[in-house]
């Protein structure tokens, strides 16, 4: 069994591949060195700083993400949405874990508020210091993950109908702001400098919510657990749910 | 002169550790261990990016890449372990 | 330079399907009606875009009002406009068909948002003028496509589309490393500006060539160029029929379009005959191998999927011919022929898959050997398969007949006669696999003759198949004009 | 500054190659996903390295933004791939217990 010829061949193959890829690595490193010396520096850096005063934010990374290259960020939020819709299309979520012990529950009671406050702080400072919608959304999403680990199968998220609106909020506000600017003659995602700060803040707030919900829902790993996910009740999949009376509704196993 | 040499040594140590963590994550056949090493790799990467004056990206990598990505992978590793442990894993002849 | 009214379709082609996807996500109960409205609006925007390019020539829009090098540009020339029109008309057909295909409410709710996101990604990819934006579009396309392909939830579909997702991710990462190298060397991400800098800095040949290799290899993986095609047949054959149609007719073509765009617009100064010959040789193997496997396939949808591997191969044959042909009418003909083949395959393969889906729904299977009686039960569908099949073979008057004709003419004119042998072999094999299906379908079986009419599903299949044969073949003249207006090749 | 860019970028390329190798030779899904993430991290590392302009000059924010976008895209793809894998495992377990 240990002298399996197939295993030996696989080992040989992986060694051969290792050698070939090492050569590729060396070649890429040489190429990279040549590219570094091409004299393209400072690339876009100086221009990005020179235009910064007109962007409405002081953090240059936020300026790139939400102003110079806002269109990328819009589509990236769409990527996150697509991944989550893909996860939902695979069926209802697996049941959550057992209710946590006192230690975890105690931890949750201070770590979740801490994450939420830090997330809000990061969102606010993102305009002029490291931080922004992604980091804030990630922290809020992490709070959801912890809530689920502590026993809430919904990871603290609202019922499906509300969840769907929160999920699309980021892309929706982003697109509508972009189109609105176009209608008023400024051009798609072309912020007038006076309004830039507030439009970006609005987009960032919506994006933070959407990112947080998407990440937490991805961790839940399926259509929201709840009566609407039961196959027999498939026809009511979009009924607005009243707030769940029990935090852990029964979930059918697949 | 000596200060810049020191800096290069410092950079070297950071990078060797990074590569070692990556190699360990990639070579570990045990899912849980591999994921733990991957999370450590992600956090170390965030540290290096902070050193390269990219604090925004470092924050995002720590929170999203290592944190949430790691949590998702841990859940998958747990599922894999459960499936491997279930008795009907044995194949019928 | 850009009149906002004229450039609006550029934005709307992307924003409308995106908005539609958001609405159907938020309001799943209305997904069918909202989905159809979005599909109509998107197709309308695409028609407007093509009309604008037709009247004005190339459209270019810099988003955000910043310097061209800092911002992202949207760009539509004749090549992009023609493909956008095809993608959106096929997309509309698929949408109409889908209203009748999915019945399970959960599945309807899952299909529409992902499909509209896929559509937005396709349009975004054809219009992108920025290297990194293309990466984001590729990822959106790959994720939406894999999720849609796994929609049936059965084991084969999930396994095949998981593999498709992973392979696609690897391709995008390879592409992104190429972009990183280009940014390191040239300091910008705008497609047109990088192209200028590549042309102006021949001393960076090694860097540019490495970037091109990484990017084209990553995209060839997504375009399923032999021998990187292994993931395609199971993924396309196991997806729901409307999704198979979208994947085979549109998604794969988007990856090819990107290779062509990079080849002609970005790397033109450094592309050589050797690289073109390598890609074309792989294309040639793909033609023969894909057609052979299609001939041996036992299931209708698997046959169609292998046929896609072969049809993508034809498109790669054009690269060495384009390299060998100096700019002028002969090269314009060649580009038009390439476009004609891509468009014809788009319509024909979509029609074929939609029809195959109908056969599968009504017969309960798609085993080719047991198709007897299909012609009696589903006459319109069988006719659609026959039409689409004749376009796949390249029979006159289909668009691919003209395309193959011009391809062979150019092969002889440039002394690359061996491609003629490949094209002939491929066409013979294609006629064999198409007639194999038809002979089974027309075979008389003791099945009770039941006349099925299912207009909402049959009309799209039939229309797409007819467009591939009649419209593109008999009225291909406008393509030449579109290409002249915004000619691709060697510059902005 | 060039030394640091080269050193860190080179490490990124090493990560790229390491991840690629692991993706090609290791069969289990989780290992493939970890490999892909490390491959991607290698490319991100190259981008962060070229953005670095020494401790005196501020870094180039454009690659930073690209990497931020890339991180979110990578985690989205990871989540979907893991969930497809879970669905596949369920299907296989069902087949086996049948």
C-alpha cells in the first residue's frame, strides 16, 4: 500500500512541477527587476496626490476607491453580491451551533459592541485616516460571525426580506448616485467637488451596511434560516417575515 | 549605512517568516492546521503591509482576508472533519 | 469631446442590468416581470449604443472627470459594438426562454439576479478601457457564471462548476499579475495609454512579452483553448439550458474577445508570428479534437459543449493571418470574417442549447440515440436545431459560411494553406455530428405523436437560430461599416 | 527604496509560484482554495511593493486601492467555492448512505 506506484508517480510529477515553477519564479523575478528599472516611477502617485483636494476626502486610498476609480469599487460590491446570491442559490443554511456557554456569551456581550463601535469609527475616519467602508464593513461582519458562533443561526441578521434590501443597498445607492449625477449633467460617478464629501459619505455608509450583511450572511452559508427557507413553504419565499419570536427557528436538515 | 543594512536584515526576517508560514500552510495535509497557518500567514502579511506604509490595506487584509476568510475556511475544515468522522464514510465494496 | 447624450448608452448598458439585478434581488416575488423589463431595457440600451457607434464612430467616456491616466474609461469601437449587440439580443432571447423554463419559485428567484449580474459583467467587459477594471469584470463574470451553472444543484453540475470557478480564479490571478507588471513598467492602467507606452518603449520588450504571456494564458484558460478546455464540457453540459446557452455562446466569447482586444490594441507592436502560430495551432487541435468528441458524445448538450471547444478554435486561427496581412481591405475583410464567425456562433449555439433544453424537458432526457420521434413532437424545435447546426457546419447562407470562406481565402493568400485543411476537416466533422443528431431526431419511432407547441420557449430558440443563418449570412454588409468606423488594430 | 521594492516584490512572486504549485499538485478542495489565496496574496504583495516609495515619500495609493478591491473579490470567491464544496460533500454523503 505504501509502495503504490501511483503515489510515486504523483510525487515525481509534483517534483517536476516544483522545478519548472521555480524556474518560472526566477524568470518572473528578473522580469520584475527590469520592470522596476523602466523609469515609470512615480507612476500615478504624484498625480493622485495633486488631485486630492478636489476629491472631497483626505485619505488618498479612499480618494482612489471612491472617486478616481469609483466604478471599480461599484463593480466589486457587485462581485460580493454575486457570490452571496450564489451561496443562497445552493440551498438553506445548515443549522447553527449549540447555544454557547457562559464564557462565550459573556465575551459576546462586550466584543460585539466593541466591534460595532470600532466599525463605525473606521467608517468615519476613512475620509482622512486609514479606514473606510471595507474595513468597517468587515468588522461589522465579524460581529455577525461571533453572534452566530454564540448560537444565533441568523448571525444577528434580520429576516430574509429585510436582509435582501440591506444586501443591495451598497450597489443601489452607488448606482443611483452615479446615474443621478449623469442626469444632472455631471456625468456618471462624476462628483461636483462641493458635494463630493457628502456623496462619498452616503455611498460609504450604504456600502458598509451591505458589506457587513454580505460577509455575515456568507458565513451563515445559505438562504437565511427561518420558516421561509423550508422547502414546503417555498411559495412564500418573499413574504415579509415578522420578527422571529424565537432566535432559533427549526431548520430542516437537507 | 549600518542602519540601512539593519533595515534590510529586518525586512529579510519579515519576509523569510512570511514565506515559511505560506509554505507550512500549503504543505500541511491536516485541514484545521492548514487553515490556522493560513490565518497566521494573513496576519503576518498585514503586518508587513503596515510596515510598507499601507495601513488601509493591512487593516482590510487582517479583517477580511485573514479574519473572515479564515473563519469561512475553519467552518469548512470542521465540516470536512465531521464528514470524515461519520460512520457511513466507509465505501461499500 | 463627448456629448453626454451620445455616451449615455455606454453607462446604461452596464447600469441597467445592474439595477435590474438589485431589484430582482430585493423583490424576489416580482423577479420574472422585473427581470423581463430589465432585459428589454438593457437590450434597448445596447441597440442605442450600436446606433451611436454607427453614427459617430468610436465612443470614449472617462468616468469621474479626472485625467485619463488616473480614471477609468469606457470605450466602444465597432468591434465592441457589434459584439455587444449580439450579446444583448441573445441575452434577450435567453431571458424570454427562461420565463418558461424555471418553474420552482426558489430557482426562479436565484436565476434572475445572477443572470442580470452576469449580463452586466458581459457588457462591462466589452466596454472596459482599463486593465484593472477588466479584472473586476472577469471576476464578476466568473463568479456569476459558476453560480448559475450550479443552479440545478445536482452533484455533477456542482462538481463541474466548482472546478470551473477555481480554474477561472486561477486565470484571473494570472491576468492580474500581468497587469501588475504592466503597471510597474508603464505606470498607468488605461488601455489606450499603456498601448502608446508599449509602442514607445521597445526596450521593454521582455517585460511586455511576459505580461502578455501571463494575461493571455489566464484568458485562454477562461476561453477554454485546447488543452485548457477540460473544464468546459461538463460545466456547460450540466447547467440549466438557458445558462448553458449563456455560458457557451457569450461567456467564453467574452474571454476570447479580451484576448483579441489585448492582441490588437495593446500588444500589437510586440506580437510576433511565433506566438500567433502557437495559439492558432492550439486552436487547430481544438477544432479537430472538439469536433471529434462532439461526434462521439452521447448526450445532446454534451455534444453542443464540445462543439463550443471546436468553434472557439476557429477564432484563434485568425491570429496568424491578421499578423501576416498588412493593413488594408484584405485585413478589414479578415477582421469582419472573424467577427462574423463569432457572432454566428453566438446566435447558433444559444439557439442550439435552448432547443436542446426543450428536447430535454419534453423527452425527459437528452440521449442522442433515443431522440426518435422528436421531429414529430417538437417540429419547431427540431427545425431550430437543424438551422443552428447548419450554421455550426458553415453551410450557406449562414454567417459562418462567409467567415470560413474569407478565412480560407486569406490562408491561401498568405501562404498558410494548412489552415484550409483544418477548416475542411472541422467542417466535415461538424456536418457528421449535426446530421447524426438530425437523423436520430427524424427517425420514426413508435412514440405516440403528440404535437407540442410552447411558443415562449420555442420562439427564442428558433429566432436565434434563424438569425445565425439568415440575417448574418444575407445581410452582413453593415459589419464592414461598423469595423471601418472604429477599426481595431494598432492604435486607439 | 528600489532594494526594498525588489525584495518585497520578489517575495510576492515567490508566493505566487508557491501557491500555483500547491494548486496544481494538491487535490483536496480546501488545500486548493488556500493555494489560490496564497497565489493571489503574492500578486497583491507585488502591488504593495511597487507602491512603497521609501519611508520619506508617501506611497502610491492606486495599487493600495487595487489590492483592497482584490481582497474583497478574493474573499467573495473563497466563500462561494467553499459553499459549492459543502454542497458537493452533502451530495456525496447522501450517495454513500443510499
